[in-house]
């Protein structure tokens, strides 16, 4: 199994490939939506599953459990990136939602990589030391909220990382596993990070699949009916029926 220093280096290397620096928070969805080879599917899955990853030939698909919180969806996306870019010889992988559960070594590596991709070691250390003015074993729940809000991490992913890096003990972390939303609201943050995708938006496909359907239609290789069928199969009824557009667009 790879050492943490190697996984952190790989995470930083991939961030740089995407044009991101080491210290800034990263908008992982925005940078991946523009990836020409990737299809991203948001779909309700079992609570035991955070996501799936499929790589076969030129087809790369990441599935995200849209019933998990927004913060966890960000972590899952980074986790699946590890499989796509650094994990060889696989066709499909289902990722567990429980970070503390004993896993296959490559799943543990993917979890650690995801944490470093969203919050590189150097960046988190600098944030805790210079922005929070704290040292190891001195963090309180307010500090944890500020960390997860800054990096866009779920509470589980934040506590897991802080334990791994020696900032929190298991005992103290256990006291921070409840009252998650209220702890953020009390500091003036909104609760988007801790909420799942709204039910009416939990099914959607983005990326290569949609672009291929558009290309086939533009080249008259498929009928309009087949085009609409492909979109509906990709949960894009909004594009077929013009949903969520009437009266909502503005040029500002």
C-alpha cells in the first residue's frame, strides 16, 4: 500500500494537471464537467454506497450517490478520480460510504487520495496553523466546521482526515458526529454542504454521454426521436421537455 506522502504528491500532481494550485479550495465538479472523456451520472444509490467507477476502453463513467450530502459527493468524485488516473487493470469498482470500515488497500488509497486532492497536506496544515491559530489536539467543533466549509468536505471526511493526521483523537472526534448542521448554522454558514441533492434533481447525466448524443443528432446520424430517447435514458428530461428553463433565465 502506498504511503501518505506519495498519495499527497499524486493528488497535488493531478491538481496541477487541472490548473489548480496546492493551497486553494477546488471546485471539483466544474473542472470535471469540462473533461472531454468523462461521463458523470448522479443517481440515488444504497446508503452503503458512495459511488461507482467504470473504465472500459475510452469510456470513463463516474456514478455519484445523489442521496449523500454535497460534501460527500465532492469527496466521492475525488475518490473515483484516483481509480481513473492511478488504478490500473479494473473495469468497475463500487465504493463504500463508510470511511472507517476495513477496505481493500486500493480503496483506502483512493480515500486518502481524495482527502489530499480536496485538502492537500500542506494546505490543511497551513490553514490550521495560520488561519485558525491552532496546533494538534487543540481543535474544537468550531474549528472543524471552518475546515470543512473551507475545503468543501463532509463531516465524516473531515473527522477521518483530522484523525489520520493526528489533529484529533477518536474519542474527541466521536463528540462531533452529531449536531452537524446546527454547528455550521451557529457560525453563519449555510447547510448546503450537509444536505443531499434535492429529490427533483437526484437523477442527471453530464459530460461525454450528452455531448455524443448532441453530435449524433447534429450529424443526422440519429433521428430526433432516438436523440430524445438517449437523453431520457440519461435522465435529461429537462432537455427534452424544456423543464427548469421557462421564466428562470436571466442575462445579468
